[in-house]
C-alpha cells in the first residue's frame, strides 16, 4: 500500500479521518481500499457509506483517482451530497461536488461542467440510478467517466441484480470506463443466491469465473424446464454449491452484520427521501394556500393547526380525505420507496404507517411481491385473536412472516417485537409518546442486536418538520404556539 501501513490495528489507522471509524469499518478499509474492484456487503446501519467515502479519500490522496461517481436510488442519492460527504470527507481534501437533477437547470449544468475542467480537486458526481438509462444522463455520466480517473460506486447494488434489466446492462457497460469500482449493499442475496451475478459482473466479469448468467445458474441452482404460453423456461427449484460461492465472494468482498458490530450505538437512525409526484405537488400547494388562509383569519389554536398539518401530511402519503369523508388517492412515490427498502432488508422488519388507508394499500403491495404468508397486520381493524396471532408468527423464527405492518396508535404499546432489528416508519404520527413507545417494541429486553430506524420523508414538506421534532424529542403540540404555525406550513 503506497503511503499507508501494511498492517492496521483494529482500533486505529494511520490516516487523518474526519470522523472516527468503528473497528469493523477499519477492517473493511484494510481489506479493500486499494483494490480495483471490491464489494462491501455491510448490513444496513453498519456504515458502508462512510467506508466508501474514506476509500475515495485514500485513493485521492495516493494519486490514484481524481473523481468519484456515486450511483444510488432516488431516495438515497441526495443524502450523499447533503449529509454523508460533508460529514465524512477529510477537511484537507479539496472538493467539487455536483448532484444530478433530471431537469438540469442552468445552475446544475454549471455545477456539473466544473467537474470537467482541469483542476487538482476531488471531483464528485452523484446521480440516481434511473438517470443512467436516459439519453441525457448517460451522456453526462460517460463524459465524466472518460474525463478523469474515477472510482465508480453503486450504492444499494441490488438495484442491478437482474441481468436483463436495462439499468443493469447500462451500469455494466459504464463500469469498464472506471478505474476503480465498488458495490455497496446490506443484503446482496435478496431473493436468491443468483442475485450476486450481475452485481459482480459490474465489478469485473472474471470475478465469479462464469462468462454468462446461464452457466452460473447451471452450477449453483437446480432447475426444471416448464412451459408457459407456448414457450419453455427454466424454473429454479433449489440451490447447491453455496459454500463454494461463499468462498469465491470472500476474495473480493467484506460482509458484516449489525450483531457482529459490538461498537455500534444501540439505536441507528436513517432517512430515505423521495420527491412528491406532480399531482401531489399541485394538491399540496393548493392545500397549503388554503391552510394559510384559514389560519390567518383567526387566532389559530394548536388543534386547528395540527388538523391542517395532518391534511398536508396525508397528501405526502398519497391520499386525501375530503369533507364528506371520502378518501381520494393521489399518485405518489412513497410506496415505491418502501418496496425498495424492503428489497434491501435482511430478515424481518416492522413497518409503521399512520393511516388505515395506507396500511390496506401496503398490505396489498407487499403481499403481491412477497406473498400473503409473508405479512401480518396490527391496527384498528385487526381483531384481538388476529393480533395475538400476528405477534406470535412474527416472533417465531421458523415462520414465513417477515413483515409486521401496523400503526403506532394500536401496535405501539405493550407488545414485544424483538424478532427484528429493523423498524421502518412509512409515515409518522406527530405524537412523541407514540413514536418513543413504537421504537421500543423492537428495542427492549430480548433484543440482542442494534436496531435501525428508517424514516421515509417527502422532500420539502411537513414530513421534515415532523421528523425533526420527533428526533429532538419534542411534541408538536408544545412546539406550535403563537405564529409558529407559519413556519410549519
């Protein structure tokens, strides 16, 4: 290793880190920072993003790269530029950072163009995965990859696990133009061991030792030929040689789970952001103007303010209850974001949603994707016997139930759900007590692992204000006094 010690102590590394790494992060860096291609199979909440950023810093300092390109899901990619890079990149490294925007306004174009100019900085380009298959996005990405020596990172790389998917093919084609390549995911095998093939092909087609997916499948899966619609296809019936596959992966990857990281905090908080749909933006804007008018003409009470906030909150969730109590559905991106998170979860998870309407809709979406046997519900419409059965099935390690879906008003008290260490807030209740109580369903006696809490947030809406209040352990009712409602709206 040029400029770095040959052996690293588990507790300290000879590098000027901005944020102190945990012991398992040091191990990850030691194993992979200088490799041309490497996979960080680190469970959600163990800090794989920081490891990737430190890797980029080390490669830049050693003169190996002058650019970093991060490809991530829509709900994640802006976190890199808004939070993760400013938090973890060492202060001595000069930076130029640009974030992709689909509309490419003049300011964004100018920001991106600076990355192509001759400079001595670390040039960072962050992009969402959906942009790589657009004509404009592909052109800009290719220009960046060919303009300098680049470390190309795919965050949540299960996005490219499907060999025939357009974005998988695109990323594999882009990969050959990057000097260094990394994939990050907490669960490389979300549905089958075959999921690793395309992810590893992105790193280097030679790593697994198979030229095609079909050859790989033939060695690691049992199949039968079936007919459907006049066409034949291979159906996977089981898997084999998995110890061999594990040994192959160990040569170019690092795997760690939360229960193996003894130095992590007991509670880990994450957020996944998404944008409102065009219809949501229009309805949200109209409701916001209506709320301002309604509250401006009176001495606004806390109750009336919260009513208006909840109407806006409903819109961010993709529906609105009219004055005659009919629920109107609004096209939204929230469900899609949740499904992408579930695809990354290793094991079981609790999903809290604030509204009955959302719970019914989510049940249908999850049951369709994972099967009705994979999910139980626990909310006002669930009878007492089914509530008891739901908890028992979720807690049973041998049960096929992976997802516990409920609301904090009903399920946030008195039950134990320690079979998981992942809790997802599809939407939040504004009540602080309900938030704290619902967090403790998983984080209580019997929980042997660190617990990760993931909040879905509609960018630029009341979602952000509600979450900030809850994270700071503030009750909304106590915060909204006087004219403060104007700031909330």
